């Protein structure tokens, strides 16, 4: 069991990495996050086909092979602005038509995600996801990839229904980030985030900074919680998931004891 650390400034972050396994459980309901209303459909769209107006729902349990509308949200945890724009071809299985994805910034600063797809997990889609994810420079977790998922823990997907490549914009800074969905052992559709590998070298010929997979803490005192995060390549922001379809985006000042 992890003990709660003393609150430290991010400047004191440890450079060593260690493998820690735990499950993070909690989070608000999707309905509460969206203020009791459905996300609007007036923002970035992955394909021209528009999803039907959504109702509020938690992670779907629709059967594989059925058409389903899936919902998630990027939750703003203290950044000034947040957005997501699809970029590139959406990856799906050969028999799983994709009906479109919409990302809309809400008045509360969160970003609503609505995906309409025919669900059917395949290994090819998961392999594409893993093949495009950044390789964490440490050996901190299985696969050495910058990947987090809804169920928590350190693992990579074996099968996925779809992967949407794109860019997450935080306070005007753009970061390549993939969004995918699979199916867990309970039959629920669990979400995955993968920091896309950055291949271009710097002007000095150096290898670019990459996404990293780290353990950090948020909150203080009895409210301190340890989470697995994706750390942006510039170290300015941290993104984590929860047991609900929620992707929480924190500024670096809110995350401490990073390892």
C-alpha cells in the first residue's frame, strides 16, 4: 500500500523511476461533469458524418458488432484552455464502419467526446495504437509505452475497436495524442490514451522530448491520491484517467512527487 507523501514542489521531482502497481478508483459521474446536459456538437469532427444528438451515458456495454454511441470527457483541472482536434485517419477493424467523432469545448472548460462506431475489437487496431505510441525512455512499465487506460494499472491493449489520432491543445500548446477504446474482461468498453511518438529531430540534431508515463500525486493531506499520468513532452501538463470515461488534465503545479 502506498503511503501519502509530503507535498513537494514539482521542482523537487525525482529522476529515478520505479514500477508501482495500484488501482485508482473514484471520480464524478459523467452527468455531473456535463452539467446535466448533453455535449454540444459544434466542434472538431473526425469524419464528416455527424453523430446523432447524444444522451448522457457512462461507459457503454453495447455488444461487439453493434452500432453504438460512446461518450467521454477531457476534464479541465486547472488549465486556462483545453481542446482536441482529430488529425489523420481513424483506425478501425475491416468490418467496423466508423460513424464519426465530435469534440466540443463546453462552457465549464471541459471537452466533450462523442464517438459513433460499430464496435468490434481487433488486434490490428491495437497494434497500430502501440506502434505509434511514444516509448517511455525509462523501463517504468510493461511495454515501455506512454499509455494510460480507464481501468488503471500498467498495461497495453491487446485489442481495440477504434483509435482516433489527433492533437490535444492545452493553453495554446499542441500535443499529439491518440484516443482509443477496447473492451475489458467485464464486457465494458474501456478508453485508452496514448501519447503519440514525436519523430522529428530538433534543429541541433537531437532527439525530441517524448511523452512519459509517470506516477504522481494530486491533492493534499487526507485527499492526496496517487495516479498514473501521461506527462507531456515539455513537462508542463499531466493527464490521467479514472474508472469512468474521464480524462483529467492537470498543470504541472498541481502534481507532485513525480517518479
